[in-house]
C-alpha cells in the first residue's frame, strides 16, 4: 500500500508538470501573436507609399554619361550646370574665409595683447 505522503508528492509533481506545460503553451501563444504582428508590419512596410498609378521612369543614365564624358574643357565638378558652379564658389569662399579666420586666431594667440 502506498503512503499518503507519496500520493501527495505524486499529485504535486503532476500539478507542477501541468503548470509547466500550460506555461510553455502560454509563452508559445504570446510568441505566435508577436510574430503575427511582425509579419503584418512587414507587409505594410513593403507596400508603396504612393497610392497613385505607377509611371514609367525615364532612364537618364545614358544622357548623363554623354554629358560628363564630353571633352569640352570644363572640369568634371562643374559639368552639372549652374547649381554646381554656385556650390563650388560657395565652398571655395567658405574655405578661404575659414583659413583666414584660423590664421587670425593663431596670430592673436601667439601675440601678447596688452
């Protein structure tokens, strides 16, 4: 005959196993639910941002290759047009002003002002 103690222990072990199994199932359900939401987010992210009909896009690469490979004496960084020229001149102006300011600050730091 089995003792009451061993029966209680066996019952407690069985309950612990059931709780462990149900805990695993709950975790699996949560993970599945999370994966579903991630998959839905991926589908939304793949959609187009624009709802209008798609237009065919003109391939501009051959035209740009022809423009930039022309031998017309213009430097490559200025072949883009007026915008490139303005950007180049602004960059050069800021560079010269920056070098001048650095030189001024170095002279000011080297000389004892009274």
